[in-house]
């Protein structure tokens, strides 16, 4: 199997396109699938009041919410990673907390800890910031692995265990972690076990010239990124509506041929000569879950191979380890995945 660049299929990344819907602030309270999609479209409109040129990342965050997954946002400083998550949180009627990950952050600072109560003479558990609906883990790679591991149980089991007692986290629960790919001083590599728990890895690029001009025009008009309310960002979706949409996504069907196609794509990563560690079965299930969310957002009640192809890059790119010689040759994970998409037989 070759790892040389191959022209990508027509659909390789879902997040360059928009989600269909009617941007109407006066739509009725969603009850049907179409109305739920309209509500999610309004979320995009609200986020767009604060963030310019990152529509694909907004779509990725909504896919993760619908699929009950977590998102790793990677990009150079200044591409609105933190602002994007804050704006999404402002557009949802959900509890949100932010943690700035630093080298001195301790696990208890994230999960919570036992505090001695002098009045009762007993230890009481004090919730940490992880007890929320959306946790913004800012610069997650700046904290040591010991603290990073505090999120493992929360992300997978959606609970926190302290002193032998397991405490469930709120539902819905999403971790949106940001990471700077160019700074290595004072950073720690995310362990494979933690990377595998992120449903998607989204890469935020520098916006185009017109989008950057639009950013400056907003700032020239007085836009303050620290005051989203003044920018007009308001909640348009609540937890009940999100649960309805998640239930609708879970009901999206997949034929045996499409399931086999998803497995074949994952298995092909393990056979690539440039790959040291390929996609695990957890990656296959993540590919299915995200494809169901993408299919539902586009008005489908079933998954097609196109939906699988659209999610391959954001779902699998962080689950693959390259061999050192491949890295020296400049082979990228995205190139390998595009080659696999071109080579694995698509079911008719």
C-alpha cells in the first residue's frame, strides 16, 4: 500500500461545508427532526456573531455534542480556539466552566477533592470544574500527565471517583480542549490513551484574507471578545432539545455493508507501512458515531459511505502514530488517510 499523495475523494472532510437549516430567530420550539436541525443552525448563527472564518470547527463541535464525544482543537495562537468554545457555550443554555491548564495544576483542581469541615468534623467532597456540561480545557498540553489523567475517567465513564466513591457528571458533558502545535517549551505530550478518548481532532487554520478583514472590521466597530453578550450572542438551544437531537442521532441506521466499510478503513491504517500504531476498535466506533451525527445533520435517517468518508480525517487523524522514518520523510497522517480513502473499496 502506497503512502504517496493521492487525489482525495470528492468528500474527505465534513467541516468545510455548512449544516442545512433555516436561520430564523422566531422558529417554534423544536420537536421534530427538522425543527431540531433548525435550532442547531441557529447555534451556528449565534457563534458567527463572535467568530469569523471557523465554520468547519463550529460544525465539528456540534457533531461532537450530538455524538456525545469530546473535541481536541489544535491551532496556532490567535485563531480563536478559546473564543470559539466560549461562543458555543454562550449559544447553549448549558453550564460551562473553563480551566487554564498549567504545570502546577493538580488532579484535584480539576475533579474536586475532599475538604475537612470543622463544624461537622467530617470530610466533604467539593466539586471541581469538571462537574459541568461543557468543560473548556485550555492549553491541555501544558499540564503534566498526572493531571491530564484526571480527565480519563471523566471523558470515558462520565464520572469522577474520589476516595472510593463514584460521582456521575452532568448530562450532557463535553470536553473541548485546546492545544498549541508549535510551542514545545513547558508542554507535555498527550498520552495515546487520552488522545483516543477525543472523538474529533479539529485543526483551526489561519483564516483567509477576506475573513481576516472581517475580523478587523468587527474590532474597529468596538467588538470585545471578552463580552459576548454585548456582541449579541444569546442562548438558542437548551439541554432538553440537545437530548432530543442526540436520541434522533442514535436512531440513525447503518447497513452491514457500510459498517464493514468503516471497519475496512480502520484496519487499513494498521497495515500501512508508514504507521507504527493504527486505529483501534474504539476508533471504528467513533467513526460510526460521528458519521451518524453528520448524516442526521444533513437530513438522512441512514448512513451512506459518503458520511463515513467525510468523518475519516477529523476522527482518525489523532489515533495514528507514524514510524520515525515516515516522519523524517515528511509523510503526514492526513496524506495517509487520504490514500486509504482512495484505495479501500467503497460499497455500492
